[in-house]
């Protein structure tokens, strides 16, 4: 039998014994622990555990027992099955349409090994694109970060989301959300990271007279613009380029690079190890 891999995330108030409890549960089910990553920030505990099984069993019962274990410990548990071949995708946007358009076009042409189930916007600017594509659009414009993320968590649970794509989404994600989707949130950044992090990368590049400008598709972690890099691409800048022409060239490249990263992820061709992304 082919080895089956399962990802488990645990998020909640920090306390002793969480890691031991869940790893022991896996051993009881004759599973092998492949990876365990844990972190604590301001009393919030997050763990991502990957386990493999060579013996077939009732996965629905396995999931139920895991959720029950989480309730006993007052921890929120979610389970991600690698065997789910068709992935549910959520796209988070603000006002720039270029990346969303590329994703929706690929979705309509069935070029993705998955389906865009929901588009979430911090404003209604791109709602018409969602309607035209026949994809539900939800507005989450709470200024309070915790309220906004609580709503995002509700939405991603409701639509059973496997992958979150930040298509020029202009809000910072906190560990409370990010830890629930380890290596399953992809962002596109308009610079060759680690250079020019933050929201005004093209402006910084133009002011510094950079001769090469690029974009970076990366997995999102709790550290802003510091997640494992999936793909990077670039273009040359000449003396005739203005800030606007640089931005236009960059946006075309953003859409291409983000789509490439999403496709590779959905095809199961990416693996993260030691903070680096490797192609399978």
C-alpha cells in the first residue's frame, strides 16, 4: 500500500503536554511522525504535525477522534489529507485585479488541479470580477485585526479550504490565521525578496535606481515577507522607465509567477524543508 500522509494543525492557548498528547495519539494509530513544528507567540500555541500511515484505516473516525482530543484540551484542530486530489481554493484580494484575473482565467479553463470556491475582499472593488466568474464574493472589511481574522477562519472552514492565495491582498496575516494553513498560503510580493519588503516595493526600487526589478511568490509565515520562496522572476529597467511603466511590467510578472506557484503547489510538486522550497 502506498504511504498516506496527513497534516494536522493545532492552535490554542499555550499549555504543557500538547505535543506529547498528539504525537502519542499518532503512535497509537501506528503512524510515523514525519515532521513536527511548533511555536508560541504571546501565549498562542501553534503546531503543525505531519504523519504517515502504511496501514489503511477509517479516516473519518480518525478525524473525529482528533477533533474530540482537541476539544478536551481546548485546542482547535484541523486535519489535511494529502489524498484529497481536488483542492478547494480561497483567493484573498484588495483592489488590484491582475493576479485575480489570471487565477480566474486558469480556473475557468480548468488549468488548476482544484477549484476557486470563494473570493474574499477587504473592499468591494473586485466584486464584479467574482460575479462575472460565478464565484461567491465575501467582504471582510473589519478594521479590527482579530475580528477580521475570526471571520476569515469562519469562511475558510465553511468552504473547506485547502489553499489560500493572497492575490495582492493588502493586509498582514497574524499567527492565529497563518498557523492553521502551514505551507498552504501563497503570496506574491513585488520585489526580489529579501529586498524591498512591505507595501511599496516598486516605489523603493524606483527611488534606489534599481536596474533589475522582480517578483517573489512565497509561502506565508508569521514573519512578514520572510516565508519560504517558491519562485522568483525579474525584468530589466532602463533609463526610459517611469515608476508607472515599472509597475505595469511588474504586475504582468506578478500574475504569471503567482499562477505558476499555485499550479505547482496544486500538482503536489513542491515540498518545504529547512525553510527552503524544493521541487519534486
